[in-house]
């Protein structure tokens, strides 16, 4: 039937309500058949990415702890080397002072 005949026979509000009903039905079918499966796949991908980010975050935390430990131990080694060098210099100065006093 022609839309003009439908408006003449049933009136504009009834025809408009029928058109809106069809539009709602069409959008509902489109959303459930085309959008819902894509959202399911996207959700699965999102969960996988979140898991990877968590693993990377854990790896970064472990790496940061290792670097901190290495820097701390290296700092102790450097301090030990500095103290040893200072003691060697002091010993050399003491030997030079003792030799100068004898001569």
C-alpha cells in the first residue's frame, strides 16, 4: 500500500507509530545480529590485552627490584673500593712521613 493511502485510511499518528515500531525492530535486529558478535570478540581481545599488560607490569616490577638491588650492591662495592683506596693513600702518606723523619 502507498503511504498516502495508509495516512488517509488510518491517520498520521497510527502510521507514524507503525513506522517507529518498524524502525525499532530494524535497529534491534541489526544490533543483535551484527554488533553483539563483534562486541564479544572485542571483549575477548580486551581481556587478553589486559592480561598482557598485567604480565608486563609484573615484569617491570621485578626488573625494577633487580636493578635496585644491583645498584645497592654496586654502591657497596664502590664504597668498599673507595675506603680501600683511602686507606692505601693514608698508609703511603704515613710511610712517607715516617721515612722523612728518619732521613
